[in-house]
């Protein structure tokens, strides 16, 4: 099974897909250029995903500036991590910045507060036995 990529790259991928969807919708309007109102509707509908992708790119840029930059132990390149666990942008190595989750089986669920606490509590209970 293919490993998912870094969260920042996945979000940018969705934004790029929205641009192509919008352009494709606008292009479909060319087939109806005899009917101005249908042509205009296709252009407006195609403009919406492009505007949404602009908002997503802007949002990801803001998130990217606050992301923690770490050095991947596998490829030794710097990568940005969103949340407590993420994948390397370059080699897709699972990474964590939470010392209590080191040695645990990797799961993106650890980015959710109550699931991370549950995993840490289970690990601590197991260590006490």
C-alpha cells in the first residue's frame, strides 16, 4: 500500500485539483458559446473552484509558516510537520515530535487530542505492569 504524503503537500494537491476542475468546467462552456447565458453560467461555475483553490493556497501558506521544521532521520532533509505526527515530504518516513509516541505504531489518529492521550495512557499502563 502506498504511504500517504505530508499533510501540506496533500492539501496543495487538492487545491491544484480544484484549479483543473474549474478550468475544465470553464472549457465546457465553450461548447455552448451560441447561448450566452449557458456560456456565462459555465464560466461562473468554473470560477468558484478556482477561487476556492486560491483560498486554500493562502490558508496552507499561513499554516506552513507556523509548522515545525525537523530533520528527517532517514533522508536527513528538513521537512515541516503539522500536528504531532506526519510523514516526511521527501521520503515519506513517519515522523513524530511527541517523545511519548516514539516507538509506537504510526497512526495519523495521534493528531487528534483524545486519541493521542488514550495511546499515551495505554503505553504508560503497559509500562507499569
